């Protein structure tokens, strides 16, 4: 069962690591900076993959696979790209017992190796668009690691698209950041702010980076997904030109976009509690655990529990029974709370007599008495929907309560210790850097959502809280993971 | 459209490469020995993954993910293992801009990194069995590469299980090789011989390797999947002991098993023809292409074609229409034959008048007139089933016709140029090595299937065709990929 989990109030970072390890989601592997994603954690990733993959295909994308290795000369072709990524790469120098003539980098991201192939695939506008996604592992050498959030190797998907004009590629960038927003909010029950990164925070090699930013329970920000408008940067680096409809040559327009196993960390930090994991039903492989209370005619209780599980499974609600006698009901309650199973059903001999059972919600720990009849699958479905929605609402309320609008740098410094801060910024990298140096807070996002902009009057001009210079709009500052 | 594909009779190897590239299944990447798996090829892998993953889960397995990197000292812990794998590894010597204290090998297979974790997870018989599968990329440095069949990096799944006793682990080994056999025969329509490898051909570090062997259209053998009984070898190497039910300490019993993107190569070489890919319907993402013949009232024909596709899709038969006017019907016929779409439906204005359409089978190129009415989905389903079965039957017949029983080494040398040879072997590594040196044929499998054993009287004692010494049974020799 659970090792003791440190409480969030006592030590939030320790709580996170304790939870990840106790719930057997992941653990540090015996190789520096890497993790084992254990079956309980990988099951969450599989649910995420299934939902995202479906959304990618519905928006016209197909999957493919490109090499793990990138020749050093490729990484070097895009100047900002190599500057951003080379220092954090793992480098293969030997293969098949011999020293290699050219070093191979383990992909930290695949723009360069993919564009070396796109160059061969694209001659004419008829070859466009290319809408490819790849599910893969990537490696970025990390000095300080944290399970799921920052490890040397992680799993992700990376979309890489090629277009005939900048309007189409910009449409694609927005389409995909909105797919991520939908996924975060509807599946992860995690509200996010969609918008742009500053030049300083954007992807190395991009013209613009769009992102979704979420708030964790310690009120810090976490970047949950990015979609990059790469302009013609990579096409130029790889000399990838195509014949337009008008018969002239132009460089191809590109995007890339990705989310990673980091989302599992975000999911945990957004929703879980001191008892363990809290999973939104849509990402739970097992939605209901049935725990028979073994008194009186034990065999009859177990039989009824099994029948109930079968009935729920038949109705598309993945359920299972734990009827082991080795562990007490109390032990089982704690264990499945730790594992984040959204609903626990308790079923004893007297409940069966009375024609009822008890359903306990994992998110609120609230218990309800349910009629043990043919309406049960519907009742359970409704509770699952309620859990999914109320987890989102609770997280949204938390974010609202921890979002502060400030007018001065003094107010800013206080507020930024407590959550997201909305403030005027003069638009200069200089101010951004100074604020970061002094407070560790960064500009998380220049919001581009109408609702959010209206709520916080983001586009109202004003005075930069730091420099006192004119500011065209407000931005969102926070300390971040 | 298709570049010219060399015919099989002219040059089988060139036919294969031409097909893989023309059908856009894969291509050599710009990094030594690696391939791009293009969307058409990756779609086959996704179908394979879905079927296999379901079968793994139905047999009680869960997925997880372990690190790409293996410290040099881990690889070295199992003596046969390092001897077998170290020479073909890619080695990371630098990370984050610094030279590493210990070299990291890119996993060629994951036994060692996984057992270093299992050691931490297993204390008692209550922690067993562990039934984990991993979908991953692996790297084995190859001097001579061939798309899908042998590349430096490839994709695969690797199961790694841990058991409390040798009976259970042996059961697991057999369960999984039989899962592979079922998959090969029922999904890939590719008959395989299930059995054991000789000591010389077994996995480096295994007690026993079980395999499935298939015959390609050039009558060469291809190993399509393996399941290894690892005994206590890796548990001993990693000092992984557990407390048994009887309260004593014992080393854990292990298995591992895997199939890879090599199966895509096998699928192509088992079934495809000079026009391109031939896909068994169960592995085809798109089972039916509808080609409207655009004469007369073109809009009406296209409308009817779209309605038909919708009807088929509604009935679970993935179908699409190519109504582009840019390409002729003849061009489209060739293109979708190249892509291996199992059924082509041709639909012209006169067909619609007559209430019929023409269905062309990709495997036999046979055309049938079908009634264009509400029975069409059923008619198409039946043809798809027929294709699936007849592809298997045809491949089985080919294998039977190219399997030879011989009594002498003279006969052997002639027969082994034409297919599988069933012959008595004295059981010594010496004879095996000499035959290999003289003929390039290897012992592919010691059959363990009752039907196959009965058919070829495999367990009949006799005289070794090479040494003339007594031989307990016959084995299957062939030249192999
Ligand atoms: Zn608070
Ligand atoms: Zn022949």
C-alpha cells in the first residue's frame, strides 16, 4: 500500500514526488535523469494518446516515424535552433564499435531531420500540405530533474506540417493550439490560457510560439502545450522550395506543435490531493472499483459485486471488483483513493438486502446512496460526468482566486508569490529580463482568447508596471515549472 | 504515381525496394542506416499495434516505458548478452556539453535496464508475476541495411515478464509465441512454423528461444517473432531474489518476447506483386476505394459514389472515393493497386442505370459484378473475408510447394536453393556451422507444432544428412533474411 505521502501544505514538491512514487506512476531509473513510466502512469499516457490521436486524425493528420539520430551538421543549419538545443543534447560518437565520422545527436525535437526529408518529398504545390504527426521519445539533457515534469528522456508527439502559404500555416498553428486547449479542458479538466509567447520565451527557430498555460495547486504556471509558426525558417535552412500554382519558386511554410508526458505531471499537480491521485474520469482506464464488504454470506456478496461490475462494463463503464480477503476494506479504500479511481462502490450484505449501494466520489470524497437496480449504470454515468465537470470548475475557480491584477511593481512583487499576475508590460525584452531576474517570474502568455481578454481587459493600454513606459496591453506573469 | 517497379522475376531484392519506395511506405533517411517510415507504412504499423496490443491486454499484460539509455556496466552484467549485443550498439559519450563518466548504450533490447528496476519492485512472491510490455524504438548498428528488414533504428514491442517459478515462465513463453502465431496467420495472412531455435541461433542471454518462421515469395525464410525463456539468467545478473511462498529466497524467472517493424517487410515480401502492395484486409486502414467513371452526368455519378462510401463506412468498412478529374481512371487503378487497397469499386453512369457496380480484388485482380443495392455492404464484407482467407491459403500452398524433404546432403544442396528443407540433423553445433559455411543455410526452427510435426514426420529418428550420425528428429533448414 501507500508509503506515507507528505501533505501539500507541508511540502508541495515532496508531496508531488511522494504521490508519483506511491501511486506507482513513475520512478527514477538507474540511469541519470531518466524515469521508468510504470504501468499506472503509462495507462494515463495511453488514454491521453488515444484522445489526442483521434483529434489529430479528425483534423486531417497522419502519423509517421523519423529517425532518432540527427547528424550534427543538420542541427547546425538553423542558427537559433542549434543555439537553443545543442547545449542540452546527448551525443553519439561511436557505433558498431567504431568512432563515427560525424557525431549524431539524439533528437531533442525533430524539425531538422524531418525537413531534410520534406525537402525530398516536396517539389510542387500539389505535394502540399503535408500534415504529419510523430509519437516518439526525445532527449534533452537536464541538470535538475523531476518525474514527468523534467527528465532527460521523455515521450511526446510532435506535429510537423508544410504549407504553400503563410495563411494556411498560421491557420494550422491556431487549429492545433486549440486542439490542445480542448484536450486540456475537456479531458484533463484543466483550464488553460491560450495565447502567444514573448520573443524571449518562444521556440528556438520559430517566428511565433503559441501556448496553453495552466495553473497548478501551488499557484505556479505550467506550459502544457505549444504550437509554433516556423515561417520559412526551416525550409530556408534545408533549401526546401516548391513550385507555386503561379509557377514560381517559393520556400515552404512550416509549423510544429507538441505535448508530452509532462501533461501527466500537470494532471497530478492540478487535481490530486493528500490521499493520492485524482483522475478525471475521461482519463481513467478504470472508472469504478467495487469493494464488497465481506460479512455474512460472503460468496453471495462477491457474486452480486461481480454481476454489478459486469453490468457496468457492459454499459461502457470500465469497472472491477477487489474481493481479496487479504486486505481490509479500509486498506482498499486508501489504496484506490491513492490510485485515483473516480468512483468507489461499497456493497455489503445489508446494502443488498435494502437494494442499495454506496458510491464515493474520489474528487470530493462525498458518499451517495444509490438504488441497486437497472438504473445504476445511468446513475454512475451521471456521477462520472459530474466529477469531470466539477473538477474543471474547481480548478477554474482556483485559478480565478489566484489571479491578480496589479498597477504597480510593489503590488506585483507581492501578488506574484500567490499566483498569476496580470499587468501592463512595455513590450521590451529588457523589462522582461529585469523582472525575471528580480522576482523569478516570467511572462507566461500574451492571451489571445476573447473571453479571457474581456474578463481581464487585457487589450487596455496603460503604463508598464516596471518601466513606467506606455504599454499597449497587459500580459500574464507567473513563476513557472 | 508509381515509379517503375522492377519485376520480382527480374530482381527480387530490387522489386522489394522499388515497391517500398513507390508505395511511399518508407525511405532511407539522411542519417546512416535509418529510415523514415512514411504515413502509408506507418498506417500498417498502427493496425499491427492495435491488434497486438489488444491481444497482449487480453492475456493480462500492461504497458510501461523504460529508458532509452543503458549504462555500460548494466549491459556487461550478463556475459552472453554483452557478447551478443555490445558490438552492434550506438554509444553516447557526451551529454549536456560534457563527457560522461560512464558511457550510455542506446538500448538494442531492454532486458538489462528493465531488470535493474524489477530488482527494486520485487521482494516477495506477492509482487509476481510482472507482465509488462513496452512499445519502443531500439538501435542495432547495421552494416548492410534494407528498409523495414534491417535498419539501424527500428520500432518494436518487447514484453518482459517476471515469474515465481519456471513452469509459469515457460507457460508465458509459449502463450506469447502462440499470440504471435495467431497474429501472423489471422491478421497478416502469413503461415508460420512455430518452434525452437538451436542454441546457436537463440537470443544472447536466453535459455531457450522460441520463434515463428515465415516463407517469403523468393522462398527464403524470415524470422517473424521470438519469445525467450530467460530462466534465472537476468535475475542472477541483477541479483533479483524474492521470498517464495515457502519463505525461502529464490531468483526470479524471466521471459522476454518481441516483434518489430520488420513484420511490415515480411508482409510485403509474403504477398505483394509486381503492381505493388497487396494488403490483407485486416491490416488495411482503407479497405475500399471507389472510382467513379466520370462520363455523362458527372455530378450524379460522384454523388452516388459518395453515398456508397458513406454506406460502407457506416457498416464498418473503411472506404473512400477518388473523384478527382486531374487523373484518369487508369491512373487511379494503378495508384491504388500500388497502395494495396483490398477492393476497388468502379462505378459509371451505365452501371448505375443497370443497378450494378464492378468490384476488383487487389489480391487476384479478379473483377465481379455486384448488385448496387442494400446488400452491397454484405457482399463487400464477404469479398474482404475471402481475400483475407485466400491470401493465407495461397501463401500456405506456396510454402508447401517450396518445402522439400531430403535424405542426403546432395539433395539438400539442391533443395535449399528452392525453399525450406526438412532434414535430419545430428544435433551438434559443429554440423550446423559446417552446413551454414558451405551453403549459407541455417537451421530456422525445430518445429513444435503438432500438425507440422505430423505432416513432415519431424520426430522420426534417422541419420544426419551431413555427418551420417544418428539424428533424433528432423529440423527445418533455409536461407534466411
Ligand atoms: Zn491559495
Ligand atoms: Zn517457386
